[in-house]
C-alpha cells in the first residue's frame, strides 16, 4: 500500500455534510500520520466551506475520479447519506483502497455482511466509525465494570434523547428503506453497539418504535430492550420528542450503581471549531461527574476524558501494520441486524429471539 513509510497517509473524504465536516475532517486533520488529501462534494456552499476549513485539500466533484487514480490515496472515508454507504465502499474496495464507513454500515445487515466479506476476500482493510465507543461516560462505565466496582452488572440503561418536535428537511427524515433514516438507524446504531460492547451478545430483543411528530415518515421515538446471553438486560431509549431528558447512562450492579447526565462534550466542541489536543479536550467539569454507589452512600466519580481521536490514531496505526482496525465491521453488521429485528419486534409487538450471527 502506498504511504506506508513516514509520509502521511493520504485520505479521500466522500461527503462534507454533518458527518464529514463536523466529525471526520477535523479528526483526520488532527491525527499525526494522516493528511486530508481530497474532499468529494458538488455543493457550492460546502466546497467553499472546505476551502476555508482545509485549504490544502483537493476538491473533487465525483468519487469516480478517485477510483481512476487509486494510487493517489491510501484511505477513503465514506461520510455520505446512508443509501450510498455500500456502493461507495464497494467502489473503494474494488480500487484496493482501505475504507472507513460512517455508521450505520449499511441499510441492511445482508448488504453489510456482503461488503465485509468482499473486503476480506480482496484483503482490503475496512472499519466503521463507531465513535461513541470513545465517549468519556462510556469509557468510565467500561473502567468501572473492568475494575469490578459495580459487581455483576444486571441492567444497563442508556439514552440519546432530544427535544426536536419540528421535522427538519433532509434525507434522515425520509421513509424509503434505502435511506436507513430515523432514530434507530441514527442513534440506535450507537446505543446498541455500546450495549453489546459492554455486556456481550444478545439472545432476545423487544422494541417499541413510533412516529410521534405530525407528518413524520421515520421513527422519532423508540425503546429497545436487549437480553444478553450472560443474563444482563439493556434498556435503550432514543427520541427526538423528549421535553425532559433522562439520565444519559444508569448502570446497576449487585455491588453499586452509576448514573450520569448529559452528553459527551466532544461533538459540541467539534461543532464549535475545537480540536483534539486542545487543553481540556473531552473533559467534563466536576459538577457534571456521574455518581457511584448506593442511595445511602453516593460519591462523584471523575469522568474519563473522551477520545474520539483514538479512532483515527488506530486507523493510521493499522494501515502501517501496527495492530487491527479500531472497529470490526462485522460488529457493525450485527448492529444493523439488531436494528432490523427491532423494527420487526415493534410491528409484531413481540419479544423476538436473536438469530446466531455468522461464524467469524
């Protein structure tokens, strides 16, 4: 692969909407060993924004131009609307280029698994941007579980709730299946991934999926209950119509519990122009620390600093032969399968068994 010496690995970014502009481009630019080489977008306003944000990046009208000269890149990042994730990633894989795909991996688990298999057959590195694995509150919960502080975890509660009662224009609000819009594909892709990372495989699932806003074409209010093979249960809420927000995380064990409020600050910092490496990056103030213990003995616990930059640091290391990609794309395909099953559970009003995942 080109760029495996000391020269920075050259990255082509497909799309400069929310995902490309707020998450991927800043994190790529902040990662030693990576260089944002090209950005694919036709939109005049977004092209102007790229010129302001990353003046050294080459502007490209059509991704086909990248596939014609794959030797000019080392990595492609797919930050397009969801319907284009698979075709753009397939084109990159066919060109022999390593790929990062924004979540969700694909509109269906079958498409995602076919893509993962194709990349494996061709020997092309592939990973999925599950950045919420590096949220500070999630890192804190993982540490508390690993240390045994909570004891045996029996219940994991997780919420991504918002108050957005007015529908905004855009592909995320469209109801056609190929768009993979709605809360389950958007926020649920994070919540389900986090739950499985913490508590392991799932044996059964129950979901309630609703459209609450007038004129909504996609789900905007959902609840998913997972029963893990180890016996723990995860209760996950994702909503755009929550006027009073619940705790971000509540984790209950047989020795102690942990509860924390508020979202990880990294997304807001990126939106405001902040970058990893700045003083205080990813940190929350002491007054926002979560509480650990039992009701008669609670104490604040320092929240681990969030580290979205770890994702691209691990990508760069993997492409230089130093360790695996940060996220196994088969995990992302399994998450899509659970999202599909959640939609089915809501229609049938039933607890459904989770089929075995394909052998790895």
